[in-house]
C-alpha cells in the first residue's frame, strides 16, 4: 500500500516536472497524460521541440533505450497512444487527429504455449512521420513505416507500409488515392 502510494506521488512529481520543462519551451502536454515510463520520458524531453501541443489523455510508453522525437510546431489532438520501443520520429508542423496510435513494435506471438502478453515486444522498429503531414482521426501508424513529407492519411486508416511524400492515402491497409503533380501543380486522383 505504502509502495503504491510512493509510486503514485513519484509519478505525479515526474508529470509536473515534464509539464514545467515543456512549458519552458512553449510546448504543452495536457496534464492528464500518462506514461508507462515517466523517468525515461523525462530523459527524452530535450527531443520534444518548441510549440508542440499534445491534447488530453495522451498515453506515451517509451522503453529504456528508445528514442522518441517530436519536432517543432507539431499538434497532436486528444487520446494519442504512442508505443515506442526503439525509434519514433514525428517531424515539424505535423497535425495529428484524435485517437491516433503510433507504434514501432508488435507483441511477439510466435510461441503458442505462452500468452502473448508474456512474450516480449519486438525490438529495432523505426516509425517516421515526416514534416507537414496530416494524420486523420482514428488512424494507426504501425512499425517500420515512413510517411513522406506533406502527406495525408485519411481518417481511420491503418498505415502498414511506407507512404510516398505529397500523397493522400486512405483505408486499411492505407493505399495512395491522390498524389501531387509538380508539373501540373495540382493534386491528381490515382
Ligand atoms: C483523406 C481526406 C483528407 C481526403 O479528402 P479529399 O482530398 O477531399 O479526398 P476525396 O474525398 O476526393 O477522396 C478520395 C477517395 O478516397 C476515399 N476516401 C477519402 N477519405 C477516406 C477515408 N478516410 N477512408 C476511406 N476512404 C476514403 C473517397 O471516398 C474517395 O474515393 P473514390 O475516389 O472511390 O470516390 C479526407 O477524406 C479525410 O479522411 N480527412 C480526415 C478528417 C480528419 O481526420 N479530421 C481530423 C482533424 S485533425
């Protein structure tokens, strides 16, 4: 009981410290956020840029040796879930809708006689969302994908493979439906 209380108080202190450090650089995570690894998030705080906003109920899980980068000017709306076991980078001026999941790992499930919850998370994944992207509400961005610069992911999409820059992708799995044509200077339906 005492131990649980101590952890609760420690976590509250970490949360306020993260909050204050972010406010110093005009970035902001709504205070209701939770993290499975607050001390590690605190060590990664220099990798969160200026003018970054993360809305209510963000849940950020980050492993000891992992890197989470969120660059300047990025806005993430409520109910974000990040599962960062190796490397996740969100570029500058990215707009992310509500209820979005971004991960760089999966639960290993190979061993059928062991519950999946007891099998380790995969390591070594890399998930990158480049500058100026817009990720629609309810989308999932899975491990080992790069979403190219200024691309759009439609609402409720699941991104399982790389998305080229200057494109619009929708669906499960997300597929390109529009691309910007630099010669015609307009978006073209595919
Ligand atoms: C992706 C999006 C931006 C595309 O808008 P658009 O450029 O006007 O594209 P269109 O409406 O011409 O759609 C192109 C095709 O993709 C389909 N499509 C669009 N969005 C889709 C989605 N989220 N899921 C599945 N299909 C979708 C359209 O039905 C259309 O298909 P068709 O060619 O067979 O008719 C928009 O549909 C969307 O999902 N916006 C996200 C909204 C959101 O999450 N807002 C939160 C604010 S942060």
